[in-house]
């Protein structure tokens, strides 16, 4: 037992050092993560400056692009998607846009974001002929490229 007591003392001594090193690593990691998050928020806000508008100040555009997101199992847009659609509806009603392009996933017969968005808009008074469906809206970049927004800024009003 005597031979082991020296090994135990070294083990417990190393545990204290290991605990301190772990603590320092966690603190440094937390500081780096926080700093990175703050830097990314500042960068995004700076890049978006001059490209974000309130509903009242959005410039007129021929088309508002509504990007799809979750549709509930009952076929209704999720609250987040309904909020996007409501903004597009109000822009249309105010005459800020002449048509609404809805872009979303249509992965199978039971899941169809564009159809759900069309139904929501039509139920709230937007004429179906003023809503264009993009069933290949699998990601934001491709939806914007197809809409012409990335090639011709100002031609669409993303919602």
C-alpha cells in the first residue's frame, strides 16, 4: 500500500492542475464564442445597412418574393410563414408590389409550401392571378437567383 500512496498523491495533484486547465479552456472558449457571435452580428448589420426597410418605407417593386418555410401537418403555413405572407399581402394591398412570388419546397404530394402560401393569400383577398408559384424553392439562394433578385437588385422585394 505504501508504494501506491505516492502514485495517489501524484494523481490527486494532477487532478487539480487538470481542473484548472479545463476551467481556463472553458472560459477562453466562452470568450471566443461570445466575441465571434458579437462580431458576426455587427458584420451582418453593417452589410444590411441601407437594405432593410420598414413597411412604410419599402420602395415600390414589381414583385414581392416570399420565401417558404414550415407548413404544418394540416396544410396551413406556420406562424412564422404566415407573418411573411401577411407582410406581402399588405404590400400588395398598399400598391407597393403588383404581384407576389411564393417560393417553397414541394417535396411530395403531402407537403407543398407554395400551394399553402397561395391558399393563405387567396383566402385573405389576394387574387390568385397575382400570385406566382415557385415549387423549386429548396434554398434561399436559388429562389433569389430564379426570381432575378441577385442578378438585378431592386427588381424584387424580398419579404
